C-alpha cells in the first residue's frame, strides 16, 4: 500500500530557532526553516533523507534516539562535537569518553539537541 511512497521522519522541539542554529551551525546540516502551520524546520540529511522538526508548545524531549548518523570514525566525530561544545551523554555502557565500544557492536555515542532530543553517531560498517 505505501511501498511506492516517499517518507520522512518527524519530531518536536521547543524552539525552531535554536534547532536551526544547532543543526545548521554546529552539526553542519542543510536546513530549511519555514512557518506554514507554525515554526518548522526540514533537515536535508546526507544520503537524501529528510526530517521535519516542528515547534510544539508542550514539547517533551524524546526518550529514544530520533536521529542516528553513520560516521567513519566515532572517536574523531565525538572529539569534533566536543570542540563545538556538544557534550556526549555518559551512560552505563559508555567509556570515559562517552563512547559505547563492544566487540559485537559498532562504536556508538549519543548527545542531545538543544530541546533535549537524543541524537546518535554510529560507526559505519
């Protein structure tokens, strides 16, 4: 039924302005802000995907990962994020650098956007 349709993901934020600065200026993504049914932002993702972020008055941060970026080197990207002021989340299964390293899984790390939504980086395989 929907197999021939295009699709995109969505999640909310408490501030499209803050999200625009973060995703464009810190993460380096192509963004498009607009205001048709309230403030919204389209992220144009590497590889052709897109995500719609919409401003919501009663926004609550997602408790799960809303975006996962495949990267060649998690450690290098984590260090670059740190220099840009982005702190990795320290979790029970991450090392002192905030990176989950396990022989059976690719290296992975998580951080939050300005609205508290979870974003991840994972080693491309």
